[in-house]
């Protein structure tokens, strides 16, 4: 039986040989275990030609086990740990990626969406605990002031309610959500498309250091790995699967953030979209998501996000105007108030006629309306209470 060290080394080597998410590699690991699967691939026994070519190409760059061992040593020096499915802190929700199928597309990043083989983690929190009660807040890099404001508020509010804020560490919406959570003294996780020792973009280096101090930096790629373009889309499946729901704040017509939202929908996770100005290019993708995806829910603030993701239904209050004194009246009393002249007085008989009610009903309801200080009785009839004729308070 393989030791924990051998299992970890094999999973790291497999992740280096083939990009994360490769389904054929994941199937081999399920069937044979990571150590035997690695031996098979290195012996040229991959079940398909594309994978055999990829393994051969990587093999020309170095020995997979040696590369993995060096990466583990480097991680140990950096204070970075490797988490595999056998560990207590493995987030079980990412295993739902086994069933992720995206229809109508044949791109590799949309087909190869298997669960991760391992995670590299930098930061003090157990990964599963950090993601157990988490929400992804994602969106455009070229965010507008409106989007940045919304993302910061959501990040702060979620963290203040003890939810972990997950995003990708990019400029714009991602960074605003992370900063909002940090400003609330809460937990935030950045899921990266490169090594955790070289977070991208470098302009967010100070932000990444803050996240690593109190939250987590997470990646599937070995330390030192470059942020290649396809890796951002490969990474996005983890953001969708690892969180309880995804909030899209801003997105242009072609945006990686919309791809994350589509993955959340395919995984049957709450997918939420914040609307923006119809004139904003940075909200075109968000609005198209609402038009094209019936499962996407429009949200306008923290309360509605919490309602979508809350375990026991943290219901958002229904938006309404200010309370009015007439809100609690029954139909008959309300009819009488509506029948009262806006100015001047009216007698009981005339009021009964205008309201379409019996005189005795009007007399009974007028007594109630007097008690509520909505009408006032005069010598020659009744009138609506105004600031000028409001009865003086007793005392």
C-alpha cells in the first residue's frame, strides 16, 4: 500500500504532466490510484493519443517525480502545503465537478472539467473549513466605480455575516471583493491560475500578502507556475464548485466571469447577477446572463444574496415604501378615508353616499378613525386631519 507521501508525490506529478481538469487522468486515478496511474502514463500507456503526446512533451522537460519532489521541497521552504483528497481539509464540494457537463461547447477548458488532483495552499485556515460557508464574488477586471462600490460592499457585508468571500485575485471586481472582506476583518480566499508563490497580477502583491496572512491563497499549479491564459478558465470551475453560490457583479460581452457563472449554474449552485446601467459596456455580459439563463437570479444587495445562499433561508425583506397610517385599515375604513374631501368638511349622510356604505357602518368606522387621529369631528361634519387642525395631545 502506498504511503501518504507517495500518494501526494504522484498527484503532484500527474498535475504537472497534464493540465488540471483532464478527465482521462482523473478516471485513471479513480480506477488505479495515483501511484499506478502515474506509472502507466510514464510508461506510455495513456488511453488516448492526445494524453500520450502531452505526457511525452512534458517528459522531455524533466522527470515527473523529480519535478514533483522539488516542488514539494520548495513549498515546504515557503510555508505552502499540499492538500489531497485523503486529507481532512479537502473540500468535498469540488468532487461535484465529476458531473459537470457544459453543453454546446467543445473547447478543452469547457470539456476537461474534472475535479482537482491536489491543491497548493498558503495561509492559516483549513481549506474545507474556509470554503464550507463561502460565496464567490466575481466580475470584470476593468471595473467601473459602480461595480467596485458594489463588490466592496458585498465583500464587507458577507464577511461581516461570517461568510468567506472567494474570488480570483484579479484587478477590478475580484480585488474589491477581497478588500471588502479584509476591511471587515473577515476571511477571504483567492483561487489562483498560477503558483501560490508568484500570485498574478503583481500589482496586487500587497493584497495577496494580506490574504495569505489571514485567509488563503489556493492553486492547482505547482509553485513557480506561470499564469497562462487558459488556466484562468480552468481555475474558474473550482471557484464555482467550491462555493455555496456565485455573484456576478460586472462583466463585459466576452468575460471569463460569465464562464464561472455558467459553471455554477451547471452545478446547480445559486448563480446571482447584479444589474448595472444599460449604457455600461461592463454590464453587457451580466445582462445577457439574466436574459439567457433562467436559473440566474437578479440581486441588488447583501440581503438578497444571503437569501439565495443561506442554509436556513435568510429571507431578504421585500422592498417597500415607508409605512403609512392607513396601511392597517380594513376595506371599509379605507373607503371612508378615500371618500373624505381633501379640503373642507362633509356630513355623515354625504360621506356614506360617497363611500357606498351604510350610515351605521360609517358612524362606527368614523369613531375608529378619530381614535387613530386620521379624521376630526366638527360641528358641521368631519374632515381629514391636517397639521392645522390636528387635535392637541392630552396632558
